């Protein structure tokens, strides 16, 4: 029976290597998240600019309508002065009153739209300011990540070398089984026992298995198949 095999060091190296690789994988995702924020900011800007353009076009149309209304009022005023009867006078007077109301409404709408233009321009300024901050944050983060990645890649190499050394404790008779577990689960291919239970699946070990593991015999969990060891 194989015995006195200390797997705790092997597991520590597996976990350290996993941590480094997780950090290396996480960095680009965090940069991508910042790129997505920038893209959303650009989309917000484009939407606001589109809204601003449409608002200005609407102001132009309403200004044209107002000029047309004012010209019509001027013509009606002329006709009012030239009215040849009381009936014509009353008709023109009512038309003038109605058109004056319409002109007043147009003026109010134009003022509201001008206020909207001011608001949209302010919001565009705020978007530009936020984007500048996001860009600065993204660039600084990417620069720091690049410097950190150099260190992490060096650590990855060192841990990989250490892993090769630590794996020498794996007996040849179970090496293929161990390799299949590593390919499937990585650092989680090993599990310490804790209070008589496998720390991966939390199933209690039989007394016989517990004795084997605590004695340093490489033993696979009968429930989750992890290679168990007793922490030192």
C-alpha cells in the first residue's frame, strides 16, 4: 500500500497557480467592462445629439410657422382696416383673435424648446465630462494591468515549475487517474479532509478511508473522486 505521501504542498501550488491564472484572465475582462462603459457613454452622447438635432429642427419649423402666422395677422389687420361692412369687420376681428392665440401658443412652445436645447447641451457637457473620467480610469487601469501582468506571468511560470516538482510525489500507479482529475477540475482535483469529511463534497469518510488518508495513503473520495489528503 502506498503511504506517507504528502499532497498538501501539491495542492497549495495548484491553488497558487489557479489564483495567478484567474487574475490574468480577470484583467482583460475588467478592461472590457470599462470599454463597455465608454461605448455606452458614446451611445448616450449620440442619442442626446440626435435629440438636440431634432429639437433644433422643430424650433426652425415652429419659427417658420410663427413667421407665417405673423404675416397672416398683418394681412388680416390690413383687411380689417379695409373692411367695407360691420360683418366683414367682425369676421376679420375673430380671425385675428384666433390667430393671435395660435401665435402665442407657438411662442410658448418655442420658448420651451429653447429651454430644452439648453438642458440637452448641459447634459451633453456632463456626458463628455463623465466620459473623460471613464477614459482616464480605463487607460490608467490598463497601464497598471500591463505592468502587473508581467509579474503575474513570471509567477505563473514559477508556480508551473513548482507544480512539476510537487507532482513527483504522485505514485505512478495513480498518476493517470490524477491527471484526468487535473484536466477536469484543475486545482479542485485535490481536497483536504476536515473533521472526517471530504472538503469538496462534505461526505463523511468511512473509518477505514480516514485512517488511510491520515496515514498519507493517496486516496480518492468514493463520492466525488477527488484525491484526498490530510492537512499538515
